[in-house]
């Protein structure tokens, strides 16, 4: 086992774990109902709104939350900042969870889910489809993430020969792990360009691919900060504040580029005035950008960045603001102009909460049984 990481070896089944298990069980009931009685039995999606929260939240926002591995790969392997390497494995694990469960959400969302395999058959591929590129990239990247994370399992079970072989080949998967998210995260923005006039001018722009890519990077660094602080407080671990403070500054550079590009585009298209019309779309636009501007201003000071509470708060603002940007692009800012409306059913929300609960339970199981978090010797763990 690598001396740099070790399992927490504490009790898995706690009251927190039981709470999330209860949510997952409730979600399972509705998932079974969906597969037996059809998607209409649990979802409020319709001909005007074919994308509900399973796509907008679980996939579009969820995969961005799973970009911690992508963001850290750029920082550690591309920018050659090896001092951040202890954060790579936890970020990879969270990314693998996020992308795997996003793929699961797609299965719920597809009407004829039993024919989903056709997407991988060349004779059925529509090579002009942006959605096909997104689907294939996400499926491939999910596989790549688990291969990159595989050394954790090999170390845990002492399989030195396979570990040595995989280590020699890992650079290939690291390269793919940088290429694939760059492709599909930007393509998620391209997908909504196709919506044309149905998407509000507050979000509709040819810059959407680049904006989605920057938002994924911002959320990737933000989730690393978020998880780092929570694991420190929840498991009573030594503070990683100096390292997380540096990452918060990297995140703020990405955030500054995102905000600058966003407002430059709005002003050049004369669309900024729509933000003050008092509509639901306008108010949510102001909320998303208010959160991002608050994070940017908060993290401008190097002295403030060093405080765990500040970079954690900034990370939370970035997660909320960037996530809302993506959600608004797919749901709030979209109007099919057919008289259709959409609000998620309680069962839809329960399934989404269940997916989040499964991810949290998997996180607790993995960090307590596998060498994921940096080794710090023996100390008490709270949860």
C-alpha cells in the first residue's frame, strides 16, 4: 500500500449513513415504479420539456460536480504542480461517482431504456448529433475514471504485479482524462445553442461551449475545496488549508475568465438589460451572477484566501452560482413557446436526492475501506 494514503478504518454504519440509506430506499421505490409503469408515472416531463431535473441536475450539473478529477489533472499533470498530488485520488473518486450516477440518471430519463445499447452500435449512430458525442464521451470518460482509480483497489488488496503494469500505462488514461471532459463539457453548451430562440438571450449565445467548459473547471476546483474542508472537519483530520487556499486562487482565475466572458458577451449582444425586467428568468440570472461575483470578490484577497472558512464559502458560492447557470440554461431559460410548463414531481426530486444519497454512502464506504485520503497516522474519526 502506498505510504501516502490509507483507509480511515472506522465504523461504516453510523446514523448519518442510515439517514442517507433511508433516502436511497425511498428513491428505489420510485425507480422501480418508473421501470414498471413508465416515465410518466413518476415524472412531469412533457412534449415541451423533454429535459427534466434528471438531465439538468443529475447530468448537466452532476457531471460538472464530478470535474474535480479533470481540474486536478490539468493542475498536476498538465501544469506540473506536483504538490497538489495528494488531492488527486479523492478528486478522482468523486468524479467516478459523479459520472457513474449521471449515467444512471440517463437510463431513468430514456423512454425506451432497454434499447440504450443502440447508441454504441455504428449502424445506429447519427454522426451529426451533438447528443451522441456527449453520450459517447461521458460513457468513455466514466470508464477512464475507474481505470485511473483502479490503483486504489490494487493497493488495497496487495496486487503488486497488476499495479506495476497499470502504472506504466496510466499516462494514456490521464491524457484521455483531460481530452474527454474538454469535449463533452463544452458540447453540453453546444447542445443548447440548437434550441435557438427558445432559449432566453440571457443564456443563448455562441459562446455557450466555452462558458460551459469554464463553469466545469470552476466547479471542479470548488468541489475539491468543498470535499477537502468537509473531510477535514467530519473525520477530524489535520487542516489542508494552505493547499486548498492555493487551489481557491486557481479557481478564482477561472471564475474571473468566466465572468468576464459572460458579461462581455451580454453587453456586445445588448442583452444585459433583460436582467432587470423582474421576470423569474431575470431574477434567477441575477442570483446566479450575484453568487459568482460574491465568490470572485471574496477570494480576491490572498490573505482572506488563507482562511478555511473563506475559501470554503467561496467554493460553495461557485458551486451554487455555476450550478444555477447550467440549470438555468437547460430549464429556467428555456421556453418551448407551446404553452407547456414544467415543475419536477415529488418523485423526480426523490430520485435525484436518492442518487446524491448513494454517492455520499459510496464516499463513506470507500474512504473507510480503501487508501483514498492522505495517510496521517492514527487519530480518531468522527463519522
